[in-house]
C-alpha cells in the first residue's frame, strides 16, 4: 500500500508522459465531459505583477479521480528574476475515497496537457493536407505545441515568431534537429500568416495580433494564450466570421478570446459552434468545408490537468492506463 502521496518532479513527468499518451488521456477526459461524466471549476485572483489560478477537475468514470492545480502566472519573471512565467503544483486525489495520491510539478503538466488539447483539436478541425504552420510565442509552451501539431499533421515547414527575435532564433537552433523539418524564424506576421495552414498562438499578449485580414480561407487557429480576462491574441472580428470551438464554453466566454469578441458585441455566445468534447464524440460536426476558418479557443481546463496527472501517476506506479488508442 502506498504510504502518503507520491511526489513527481518536472523531470519525472517529462520522462513518463509522452505527448501521444497525454493526448489520448486528454481526449478521453473531453469525451467524459461531453457525456456528463466530468466536472471542472476555476478560480482566479490577480496579484500586483501577475495572477494565481486554481483549476480543478473531477473525472467520474469507473475509477474516479480529482485534481486541483494551483498555478502562479507572472509574465515578467524571466527578465526580472530568472524564473519561469508559470509555476505551481497539481494535487491528485482518489475520487472514490478522497485519499491524496500525488503531488506533481505543474510546469510540464501544463505544457503537455495544453499541447494535447491543441493536437486533439487539430486532428478533428485542421485540414487533412495542412503542411505549413506558424507558432507565435517561443516560451516554455512552444516545444510541446510544436511536437503536438507534428504528431497529427504532416507539417513540412514551421515558422516561429516571438516579440523578441532572439527567442525565435534560439528555438529554431534548439529544435530543428529534433523536429526534422525547416524551422523559419520570422520578424513579422503580415506576410507569414497567409502562408500557413495552421496558426498556434501561445503568448501573454494583452492585445490581439492575429487579424481578420491576415488569415486565408481554410486556416485552423489554436488560440492558447488567453487564459485570463486581460489576455487577448485573436481579432474579435475574425472570431465573428470564423467557426469557433472552445475547450469549455463557459470559461472561454469569461476569460478567453471569445470573451473579448462577446464583450465587444462582435458576436453572441450562441454563435460558438461547439465544445471540443462535442466534436470528439460526434455530437457536433467537425470541419465540413476546406475553406472554413476554424478557431479553437483553448483556455485550459482542470479536466486536462486531472487527465494528465492521473496518467503520469499511473505510469509512475506501473499501473494499466486504460486509455483509448493514441492519436
């Protein structure tokens, strides 16, 4: 019998939790949510130079689990203190009897589960022949996002953009050999966005930078960075003319890019097409038109955290995963 909660470090999680396994776990969580077998909650508090989020999720399958993630998000940490922007812990409990099972470092959990959601959304919503991608933001989230899209689409060329050009250059130098495709740092977005079938935004921006005029028909956009009401990456007028899919609609309307489009009267909440769980279960249609512009408003949910945490924990304990086939 396990004596007290297991501690899993960042290195442990990166060793145990491979992207395709994490994606399968997160997809299973979205299926459970669409079937009424999962619940999630979020609490956010602002500090002077950042914010704190508590995201909780409960999966109520045959073996129920609960997890709560406490994350600190301080955008200027790296330049001021040499610390990561996001730091925190995930606490995992047995959902049947409440026993605490594990304490996990949240940095890798957050990156892997967020990238897993992008992979799932791209699998269902990006064009099958998508061959070029743009990654905006070359911080801690970027490597996982790049691996995620390469896992579900045959991307032949990856453009990378960061407000600090040296970060884009460093990303290209560090990951070209691993990803085995050309990685092209770019200085601006006006010419690059129209060349790309997939656009992934994972920044801390407080003002949109992907505009309606940039985006060509058929593009899939994973909008990952807006996870609080003061963050924004996507032009509200672009959301108004696109097919919008959220991870959790209530949350996206409160803190995601959808929040800004609705608050600015560009679109109504009822214009949101579906949640990702409805797409993967077939309750709502996926892509039906090669010219469809689809935006995945990914605000990050406790469902993703509990799915990733459970999977890492079970792997660490040598237990069977019981997941659907990986992507």
